[in-house]
């Protein structure tokens, strides 16, 4: 078994993969629940032979496995990396790039990760990560409307039929979520013009709001990032 620890700013994702690369168990735990995180690792790490830790925090986790890899800019990768500032590249973006190349080798691919930020990442048909775009995520946009105005309230995202608003709440819902929808399709069209045939993957915490109704076929996968991290771990075991 492989243990994947993905420490984010708000939550830690923990996952176990078997030797064939199949996801066997996954848990998402709030960052502040450090005791629960430690308990989970102690319970399930017993069957793991190796671990990869991807972290954007300074939190320390006790992992009773000797074969540990901490993902950083020196970690060997199964893809090329053409990013000009690799030291600033988010580890989730890198993992997504590895994942879409593994799932779709020798073809141009685009990953759209819809979470705190919306990240667009491109891998070409030669297995080289090219870069992409970052824009504010859905909740960040809602928070900005509330923070930078006097009379607009903070609302929660919800699923709805796109159209136009007839109340302030539905106007904000349409303005934010419909704008993201058009942004996604606009970037897809732009990259299709540049690369031709393009396979599109989508992941992230807000995936459910945008994985339907697109003009193009989408491969939706909420486990794409941890899958990519496991592929990096596998590559380093074989490297």
C-alpha cells in the first residue's frame, strides 16, 4: 500500500492506494483536527510500505513509515516541467499535471481545478507541463463582493439553473457562477484554438457546480490530485 498525505491550507487529504494504483481509502479532515489526523495515520499506515507528503503548510505529521518522500522542487517527476519558476509552482497543480498525463498519454490535456482558486494547467502531447492560469475561486468571489461593498451580503454557493437574477441573491449567484462557467468555456476554446484536439479534466471542491452543461466533454474526477501524487510516489520508487 501507498499512503498519500496532502496537507492543504484548510484540510488534509489522506489516501491509501494499492500496488496497482487503485484508491482503496480516502479521508478529508479539517486542518485544525490534528489529533484526528494523527489517529487516522497511526491506524491505517500500518499496512503502507511508503508514503508521499505534499504540504503547503509548516505543520509536522508523525508518520511511522521509513520510506517517506516529501514532495519538493527536487523530486523526480514522470513528466517534463517547462514552468519558468518551479519553486513557486503549487504542488497540487504539479500533481494534476502528472495525473492527466498518466490518464491521457501522448495527447494534449487541460486540467481545471475548481477550489479556493480556479487553476488551469496544460500538458502537451510530449508529456511536458507548460503552465496555465489562476483565477479567484467561487467563494473568494462571493467574499470579495461582501468585503468591497457596503450593501451586498455574503451568500453561500448553491446549485441552480443559469439565467438572470430577479433578487439581489439570485443576481449574485448568476453573476458569480455564470461568470465562472463562461470563463471555463472561454479558456477551453482558447486552448483548443492553440492546440487543436484537447482532452479536458476537471477536479476540485466546487467541481459539482460546473461539471455539467459544458460545450465540451469533461472527465470529472474528484480524486485527480491524490491520484497524481500517488503516480509521483510510484515513479520515485521505480526511479
